[in-house]
C-alpha cells in the first residue's frame, strides 16, 4: 500500500475539483447577476470557485507530501458489517410504508442480531419482538405519533 | 432591568413544575445518551431533538440545553470508566480519568468532574447574566457586513481548531455552505440544486443531516472497528473526593473556569481548546508534572471544569449574536429556528423568558446532575455493559424514527442514509464534520448577509473592510486563514528543499 496516503488525498482532491466545477456550472444555469445586483446563482458560484482553488492547493500539497502506508478499510469483517448496516437501513426505508412500523422494526432487529450479532434464533426473535412491541407502545400509543401501519394494522 | 432582575425572571420561568420536569428529562436523557460509547453531545441532541417537537419553545430549549450539558457530563463518565471519549472535549479526560478508574479512584474522578462542572456552571450563569445584554446591545449596531465578517471569523476559528489540515476543514465548510444554498432562493424563489427532489425543495432538512452525520456515521465507524471497551472493573465505593484531592483540585477548577469562560465565548469552538489549554496549563504549573497521564486528579478537574464553562459560555454568542460557538450550539441554533425563533441581538429583548429561563435552567440542571448522577453512577455502569450488538440497532432505530417523525417522510430516511455514508467516507479521508455542520446551519444567514452587504455597497467588496467592526473581524479571519495555511506551505517548502 505504498503511497496510500498520497492516493487517499489526491483522489478526493480531484473529486472536490469536479464537484466545484459542477457547482459553478449549476450556478451559471441560474441567474448569476452582478456584484451590485446578486442573482440566485452568484453565492453558490463563488463557493464553487473557492472550492476549486482550495482543492487544487490541497492536491498540490499532497502531491509533495511524503508517502505513507496504511489501509482504507480496517478489515474484511468490518467492511461486511458496514455494508450489512447500510443494506438493512435501505430495507427499512423501502419497506416502512408497505410493512408498517412494527413489522419493519421486528425484521430489522432480527436481521441485525442474526447477521452482525450472531445471536441464536431464540435470542434474535425474542429481542426483536420486545423492541418492536415497546417502541410501538412508546411512539404510537404513548407519544401518539402517526407511524405507518402495515398489513397487520400496526 | 438589572442583571439580578433578569436572573430572578429566569428562575421564575425555570422553576415551574413543567420546565423543571423537562430540564430533568433533558439532563437524564442527555447523560444516558452521552454515556453510551461513541455517541457525543451532537448525536445526543440529534437523537432526542424530535422528542421536543411537542413542547412549548421555552420548555423545548430548556430540555435541549439539558441534553447538551447532560451529554457532556455523560461523555466524561464514558471517558473515565471506558476510556472512550464521547467527543473531542473529553479526550483529555481519558488520560488521567481512566488511569484513576484503573487505580480504583473512579468515584473521585467522576465526583470532581461533577463538582467542577457545577462550579463552572455557577460562574457561567453570572457571566452570561452580566455580559449577554451588553453584547446583544452592541450587536444591534451590526449590519449585514458585520454579520458576514463575524460568520467568516466563526468558520475560520472552527476550521483552525479541528485536528485536520486547514484545506480539508475549508472544503468541509464550503460543502456546508453549498448544502445551505440548496432549495428555494429566499430573494427570488428560484429552486437551486434541488435535482427535482421534493424533500429538499424548501431546503435540506437539518435533522436527517445531523442524524446521518453523527448518528449513522458513528454506528458505521464503530461496526467497522469493533468497540474495544476496557470497562474498569474496580468497584466504585466512594464518590466524594477526599480532603487531599479537593486541595489539589481547587486551583485547577478555578483556573479551568476562567480559561473555559474566556475561550468559550469565542465563536468557532472553544470547548475542545479550553479543555486542552486547561490540561496544558495544569501540567505546566504542577510541581509534579510526571504524575500527569498516570491518574492526576488535576488532569481531570481542570479540563472537565473548563469544557463545562466553555460549553455554557458558548451560549453567549449563540443567544446574543445568533452565531453558534461550536457544532452542538449550531444544532441548537437549528433547533431554535425549527421553533420559529431567530437567535440574535433581538432574542433577549423579544423573548426574555426564553433566554433567562434557559440560562437559569442551566444552573438548575447542573445542580440536578450533581445530585442525581453521583448516586446514578451504578446505573450508568450497567448501561455501559449493554453489548454494542444490541445498542447500535437501538441507536439506528432512534435515528430512523427521529428522522421520519417531523415530516412523515420516507425520503428523509434516504437523505439520512446518504449523509451517513458521506460522514463515514469523510471520517475515512479525515475530513472534519464540524465545519460542514456549522456552515450548513448558518449557510442561509451567511448568504443573506453577503447579498445584502453587496446591495448596500452597490457591489463593492470593500464594504467588509471599510466599516470598523466588520474590518476588524474580517482581518482576524484572514489572519487565521494565513496562520492556518503556514504548516501546509511549510511542508511543500521542506519537500522542495529535500
């Protein structure tokens, strides 16, 4: 992984330059106006320009920086965990309106406890049941928050 | 009204049963979330913010302030017992606090931290009462150029204080300012950078961003690294420091109060700086500096007092100028705006009950923490024993529900997940999240001040330098920018030479 730090810094710098350019282009598609009569695009345009300047200076600084070694990811297991959390969060966002709050929360907990917690089915199912029951009681019954209802009516 | 009348008004507001209850709930909830490893005050406020939506503004802000200093206290508990700082301000506490815990002196460490915080809080409330009104009256002279320069200064201070290189902090702040522009333009109603998404048509919601950046990101980082908890297994039998420990802590507490109060007022983030400075001062003044890092109570008393004084005095720029002093007060600023309040010089005049009530509640809240938390230490230790595999899905559930509730919007859940990923990547490439959050919160006000200044000066940028207050603030901001760039430029020079 020789040169890791340099790569880790230069690639984002290029990404910031691209983002800066995109902000500038997006701003010019609005009315930029003038300094005496600023339009909606002027302020973001200035931000985009400054971002390009700062990113270029950062890229230069890191291009000169001494290379160091390191790893972007801590370990394979850790990366797997991050992906699982993101997939389950996405599942929750996708399924909430269809399955309802309680069922969604139940499935979310079972999946997390089984995959990341490596718990037994008994532990995962009972914990998920308790959490979804109490969270429903707190949010929907006690705080009277209008949470999505699924096929079970809860 | 005199300062004393104002304090009396504050206590009248704060000591109503309902406000006392919410102050208590805030302190307790804040401490609970602050105790949980890996969750700092920002995440604590973000997680508990939706719970305040159903309250009147005064009660809500009292509760949020309670969450703030409650979580600060909870953070130090985690630092001392588990050696995991809840946030940057508690890093220093780990050094000697955890060593004390390992030596079986966790009780006095926690005790002195609570007493120090209470003493700092007492001083802080008087300082607030004395200086808030003159500052806000002075700030009435501020026009858009002064506000713009002040916000530039706040961003510069913050970008200089983060541990990341200046260029990264600047990029973070610029991204925040950009995110603040997304949505309808206030002057023309033109939709900007909305990508046709209805959930960001008005503006990008603060709650999904904060939950994503501070809640989801923390969980992702912890899941990847795996929390290595080294919970002190020594029994906590006595919490009150003994006579010798009091003697050694008295001056550090006094100095910490002064250091924290002065640095806390600085817009841009004095909390971390104050705890670091206090530690450095105590170590330098100590006759036995070699004891530091090995369980010196001065190393806990000073920084813990200083960060509490700073966090309390951080409310001064927030309430008087509408400028947050750090990320947590930036989130509080966002919360005030959600309640339809505009912090700034007029806040004290228009909402004296809110301002003085909150100030008094901080004092009462610090007292509550002192009385409650010492006996509750046993419970916090048990909380720390909850396995992270059970804790993090609960944190995620809080995030999901907290983001969904305000607008009943699934789109905002996606926004939260998106910002969770962004925060995670930023942590990986060492881009600080604090400037982004602060800049995003003040983004709209910042842009308005900029555009109004240009309209006033008919397009001349010199308006920011020609007016005395604005010119002074802008000069300091530029000086900080130059000073902050020197280490990076020096690196290039050295490289070229070799």
